[in-house]
């Protein structure tokens, strides 16, 4: 079963700094990474910068379209207003079908703000406590976990939705 986790960091560079820790955890077989992306939001910026981490992922990666849709719903839709609402409603409905619901979107939107960063991670076989402990080890990361579990059926539906 795949899990979509979001690790929020209290600095704009925290998520990028956590990547080397994540790579180490993968080498130790404490996590199996399917796909990942980071969001970095400088304090004075109007919107965050996003980056898909192709170097961490294998052939099973979800692809940029998935991250684009998810980040669009989290960060852009509130800014675009009602004119875009109907089109995004269909996308949001599709994501709800695969386990990413309004409460997940709202929580990420409320917590990832200017001056913070986040690591979005599609993984399996993660030892969450060890992942969190590894992120906290240096003392500078102080991550907060926002998590949405995907069942095997939801993961398959998500992959099918992205492929079409």
C-alpha cells in the first residue's frame, strides 16, 4: 500500500535539506520511494516554488501532471477564484476518489505558508517513526507530518487517472 505523506518544515530550505536524509533512509531500506516533490516558499514570495525529485524515483513515478494538479489545488485555486472553480471541482473530485480529500488539501494549504517548505512523498514500507526521527536528528528540521494513506485500489485509481 502506498502512502502519500507531506512533511512540513519551518524554514523555506528545510524540505530541500531533508532530501539527503531521505536518500539515506531509502538506502537503509527504511522507506521505498515511489515519487517525491518539494515546495519551498520564501517569506516575501507570493507563491511557492515546486520541484519534482526525479533523481529519487524509479519507473513507478507518478509524473509531473499529478504534482501539478495537487499543487494547483493546494496553492493556486484559492487565488484564482470562482472563474476556475468548476474545472477544478472535477479534478478535486477525482483526487477525492483516490484518497486525497478536501481536509487533506485544506490542511496542507493552511500549514504550508510563506517562510516554510514541504516534502510531498509517495512511498511504501516506511517506518514513519524512524523517518521522523531521522529528519529531527540534526535539530534544525522540526518536521510536522500531514498524512493521507492510499489503499491499493486508490493507488491504482490514481495511476489510472494520471495515465489518461
